[in-house]
C-alpha cells in the first residue's frame, strides 16, 4: 500500500471519529472570529490622529473633572484615550462623555471600569456618529471618576498642544497642553494590511485545526506546525525594532553575515541601504511600520555605495559579541543579500530564520523527552516565546537550547533507554553553546549529575561524561568569578598599599546613564546592604516579572496584554503541567530544580545590580520578565504529582482552545498597534 493511500485512509478514519467535534469546533471557531473582530472593529485598520509623547498625568478620583476641547477631525468614528493606573488594586469607574461644541450632540457617553484598564495603554471608544467639522467644529470630551485616591486611574497629558485651537480645563482651571486623546479614522493602507493579515490568519488557523483533527500528528510535529504558524504571524504584526534591542541584534547579525559571505577582512563593509530604520518602532509597536510594510516591502534594493561602519563594532566583533547566537539570523540575512532584496525583506528574512531555528529546537526537545511533551509544547508557544523567536533577538537561541537541555535531562532521568554517546555529544554541544550565551543558564547543565549511574552503564562513564558536559559551564563560571573579584583579591593581598582609586570609590562600576553602577567591590564590602537592595526589589517586582515571563508585556514591555489573558495562560499551563504522566518526580529532583531556579534568578538579579543599576538607585533596574523564561520548563514541571491529575482525554480540547486564544492575542496586538 502506498503512502498516499495510507494517508487517505488515516484522514478518512479520523474524520469519521472526529466529525462531530469538527462541526462543533467549526461553529465555535466562526463565532470566535465574528465576536473578536466585532469587539475590536473600532480600531482595526484605523489611523490615529493625535499627540504621541505624553509623560505626565492628571489623577482622576473623587469626581475630579477634566474637560478637553479639541478641533474635530473629519471622518473620525472612534477616539482613544491613554490612561495610567497607579496601584494593582484598582477600583471604581472612569466616565467619558463627548459632545459637539455647536450642536450639543452626544457622540459618546460611557464608563470604563478602572480594574479593566492597562497601565500606559489606550482605551478605544466607538462614537455614535462619525464626526463632521461642518456640523461641530470641536468636540468636548469630559472625564470624571468615582475612584478613591488609593485606587484611581489617571489621564496622560502633554504641556505641548498637538491640536491647534484646543483647550483643557482641570477642575474648572485652564491648563496648558492637552490630554492624550487620539481620533481614529479609516486608512486604506492600514485596512489593506489588516484585512490581508486577518485573512491569512483565519486561513492558516483553519488549516491548522483541520490538520490536527484529520491527521492527528505526533506532539513534536503538532507543536512545530503551531509554532511556525503563530511565529510567522507575529513576525508580521510585531513592527520591526519594537522588540528590545532588535536593531542592535540586526546590526550584529549583519556583521556575522559579512563573515559568512566575504570573510573577516571585509567585515566592516556594511552598505547604508541595509541600515534604514525609517518608520521602525523603538520598543513599541507602531502603526506607521505597517505603512512602510505595505509601501516598501516590494521595492528594489538601491545600493548607493556608501559604506557604514557600525560604531566600530566590526573591529571587535568577536571581543564583544558571542557570535554563535546570531548565526540563525545571519543565515537568513545572507540568503536575502545573495538574492539582492531590499533592507525590509532582509530584516524579515533574519526573523524567519530565527523562527525556523527555534521551531527545530522545540521539535528536537519534544521528540526526545518521554514526559511533559504537552507542557513543553504549550510553554514554547507562549506569546513572549513566540515574539522573541519571531524577531532578531538572541533570546530565541537561549530559549530553544533550554528546551533541548531539559528534554535530554528528562530522557536520561526518567526514560528507559541507556544513554548513548550520541546523546552525550548533543548535550555537550548544547551546553557549550548555551553557557557563553548567558552564563547563568549554564547552571542547567549541573542537573545532569542527578542521572543515576546505571543509565550510563557504570560510575566511571557517568563521571567522565558529566565532567565533559559541565566543563563549559564550570570554566565560564570560574572565569567570570575571577574577572569580578580580581581587583578585590589583588587589593586584599597588597596590605601595604592604598586602595587604587578605581577600586575604592563607590562609583567604581560601569559608567551608565551619566553615573556609575554598583561595583563588585561594593557588593563584597557591603553584603547586608546588597541583600537589602535585592530583597526590596524582589518584594516589589516579583509578581510583575512572573506575569511578564508569561507574556503580559510584549514589544519593549510596552504592549500590555489584559490581565484576563494572563490568567487564561496560567490555566492552560496548569492543565498541561498537571496532566497525567507515566513517571514520578522525586523530591531530590524537585529540590534540585528549585535550587537551580532560585540560583539562576539570583544571579540574574545580581548581574543587573552590577551592570545596570546606578549607585543612586535604591532598587535594581533593568530586569525584565523574559530573563526568567528559560526557568519556566523547570518551574512548572515540579507541579506534576499523583494526587491531582488532569486526564489525557482533554488534551485535544486544550490545544484547540489555545489556537482560539492565540487568535484573540493576535487581534489584540493589531488593535493596540493601529492606535499607536
């Protein structure tokens, strides 16, 4: 029997088995599409007209009133107002009313629960009628709130006036500037982009659902397909440059691409045509990037022969960069340059190859692990993982190798097979690549010492194998420790000399933002104060880091998903983490996972104290939740137990529901971006 005949029989069999589910899910899928697009219709495909930069807020509480009079923008069917929330326990409502200045027509009269607002984000309101300057030359927007001071929201405003002939009153007093209100009007370019993306998403998601129902693929193939579909969409809707440090990573990948194509001698030759960041977002998803996508994606590459040296980094590429983690992006960039495509396509080629590398890593991980396949699959598809994988960021490299590392640990510890030389070689090279990328993640290799000796055949083979596997981690850790404490040790041994100025002074760390960071010497000489700073930071930021690691804050920690979405993510993770597995995680393994997670988290925090926090700061700066993402597979696998178990029969429903949920997130990102 041919493979095609076998495939047809398989599809027919699965169709008969799942035809009721197929019909039911198709109805739910169509309903989800209609309801979601209807809910966000007021912002999708619209162009924002209004101010961009707002840094101050008026707090709305105890019925304080802000009145903003703005010239009418013809054709506006919605307005967006940017709010700020001050504490996590938000209560009360904000009341919004918009009337015409000439006719007193009520265009908007509604309220918004403060708890539903996202800090530093716009809320969009549909107007009852489209605005027409011939009818009303201005609209008057009134904002009040019944919140108390301790649970209030605020409205961003600017001292500069974006709209001429505007006026702002706060509690009857005239103020300079205007509040952060944007008009939304139809834009043919954005509408074309939105309709194109949504059509592609609906078709690809529908095909994905059919593949899962009719082919019933193995977990590694299923999750790889889902990652590729979600990732390609994210690569499209996340505007270039919006991901943290993405343009810097692109420039480094360009230099690595030069090494691939020309060799080191020509590494500094970067044509300016490849470094055109016009309309790119800077740590924020912006609608004008979509405009460039539509305008420039198919334009020919025009090289003007101008060579650009990227901040002299070309001379020190190997000194200041671990280039291995940029190879996936550089491969895509090199291929694009060989075909002579423009800068925008070159940028996206780097993103796509990064995504392909990540998908391959997840495929290898899920194929090899005998347990927690669904858990690792769902974690690998969290919004923050997909965003980083579909960008130029080297986080993709770290996340992918982390999944491979823990999958082989699970295979060696809980699988039934003997450990082969091939497996040892794979784990060695994974750790060799992972440890230099971010030293703290090298600690994962130490967990392999928990694997029993009988899996290796004897104790001697285990010792030799694990010394080989962990030597990159141990070497890099010792090297970094010595680098940090060398000045302190040398000074301690030299008892008869005065401290060198570079060691003694309190600001002897790195120069950063006009000051100096905490130094190693400070940490060693003031351990109690250092611990106090760490505890204060953790107490204030821990929940924020945790939610960010799940994807609450996308782009440059500026695109904030609703808290409801984060809770849904936790439900998905809980369902697969507690899924019935054919093994029992022993307490020594749980303890080791806990220690490694705590240790890695501690060194992440300590590293940001040393390299990012000024001596004038009382809390550690610069830590983002995505730094803790590699810990999630270890952290959530510890929750599996024999007392609370989710039956395997709900697996397919969890996956289908996650597809619907990802559609919601994609539409939310589009809605957010069109307003910004």
